[in-house]
C-alpha cells in the first residue's frame, strides 16, 4: 500500500555506521534506522546471536515457559529499577499495553471512565489508541472516531497539569516522552519529570514514560528518567532494544505491578526466544562498552560543533540535544535538506517540518562525528528554503 510515498534510496548492505546503496555508493548513517540501530548495521555479535538462536529455537508461543524471556526481564528490571515486564513487538504495542494497564488500574480504583493525560506534539504510534494519544492532527485525520479517554496538555508545562489535577476527577495516568522525538526534539526543563512524579504521587496517578525513542542508552543514561533520579510507574521501550530485530517492552513497578491478570493481555510473538536473545545481547553490549556514557559525551561534542560553526547562520533558530538525540531547528521548512545531504553521502531526517533530527548509532566514532558536521554545516549555510 502507498503508505510511505516515494522512496528514492535503496540500501543493500550495511557495515557499522555506513550504508551502501544499489550502486555501491557509501552513506554515513546519522539516523540509525530512526534510533533503532544503536549498535550499527550488520553488527557481528548481533548477527552471530541471531544465527545461533535460529538454529536452536525461534518460537514456541507464550503458552510455554520461555527462559530467555525471564532472563531478559531480569536484566531489564535490574537496569531500569522496575519490577515487571510485558513483551511486545513494537513501540506502539508497548504503549498499547501501557494504556490498557492504566485503564485497568483506574477501573480497579473505581474510576468508571478513566482518562490519561497526553501532550501536544507527542508521538506514541499508529494504532488507534496510540494515534489518539499522539498530538499531531496529521496522524489522526481520517481515522475518526478516535479513542475516548485522553486529555491533552501542553508539553513542559507543569502548571497545565496541576490545573488538570484540580479539575478532572477521572485522570489515572500521565503518558509522556522524556524528550519528544517526532515532535521536533523537544527537551523539557531539567526537573520536569520530577515535578510530574510529584503530581502523580499526590494524585495516585501512574507516571508512564514513553522511552521508545529515548531509551537504550540514546540520551546518555540507559533510560532518560535516570538523569532525574526518579522512577516511573510504567515505562515503554522498543526501537534500540533490538538493534533492528522487532521487540517492544512495557515495564511496571509499584502501584502498576500486578494490574494485569492472566487473560487481560497477550501477544503471539511478544518475547519469543529469538527476540529475547537479541535484546539480551544488545543490553550486554551497551553495558560492556559503556555506550550510554559514550552517547552523552559524543552528543555534547556534536552539539557544540554545530553551535560553533552555525553561530552566525541566520537560517538556524535553535540547536538542542540530549545525548545522541540532536535537533537543529531552522527558520524555514527544510525537508529538501534530506536529499541534499544524501547526495553528499549523509543520511539525516527532518521532523516537524523545520527540524533536522540526528539519531546516529551509539557506536559513531569521533571521525564520523567530524564528517557529519563538515558535511551538514555547509548544506545548512547554503540552504535557501
Ligand atoms: C517510534 C515511536 C513509537 C512507535 O514505535 P513503533 O515501533 O513504530 O510502533 C512510539 N513512541 C515513540 C516515542 C516513538 O519514537
């Protein structure tokens, strides 16, 4: 179906932070499959893990015990400080689990028509519930009737949430990205999550963080909330967890524990032996190679490089980032830059119309960071819009 429009590039092979097209041309990948391939393309350890597990056991269904699923749950809960995990196959599915969990939590508390606070410019996925939670009319248009039970608030505005807390009796949870990705790489104030945590504690709401894009080392800690020394009640993850193998997870703790009982939720593929073996290897490599720390340091270097070299550029409105999640906002719509960069052998993304989004693999080298800046800066300086 025509869901993706024209796709001018065709890649046939990858190696680390490089992709090769069908003509053999080489591209530096500063997008990493949209924050998915954190360990680079054709990672030999991941390839070996997939091959070995494929020769042992791919799938049994969740009718049976899956020891690798338990092992991955143990690792994820250790790293995150959470207690329990539900495994899915994508970010949207992980968020669906969170939304269902919040509703069931509400019903158990006697809230008949529970609602969830979500943010303007949020992105949570493309299923009916998650596109309703998404704060972008383009994603929703034509798919009405939308799902009930969501209240919209401005991002990074604690007072707006406090007003909702005073006026709405049905709220059971907040669902929020710790950094908005698709919405334009928006980084909230340093204590935003702490203040949301406090409101949720006072009101008995679940704080549910969508770390599908920000998780797995991307912003400089394994999960972004770890910068804030808080724990959410629910956190979802996907993208970087499988390095390209589809997997998603919804983690819970505290008052979100044991909300689901047998029969309340499930998945045929979720947490199958192959997916779990890959994610276990991803976690092992991120920890062993200190890749979250590397993302923090390299992200800072890249952001400063752009700031220095684009200081006098009229076209640039703002440069922002946390770890290897970097946004360069221009004064004009700049989707045309994607092809101009590809012509120069560089893969970038433009989101929210006028924001260049960079999500390079966590394994990006210093030289690749220099090459990224050297290639992109002149394109921005010359950009006419
Ligand atoms: C990509 C993304 C999703 C959706 O993930 P899919 O795997 O495409 O379903 C949800 N939330 C955020 C924050 C994302 O970046």
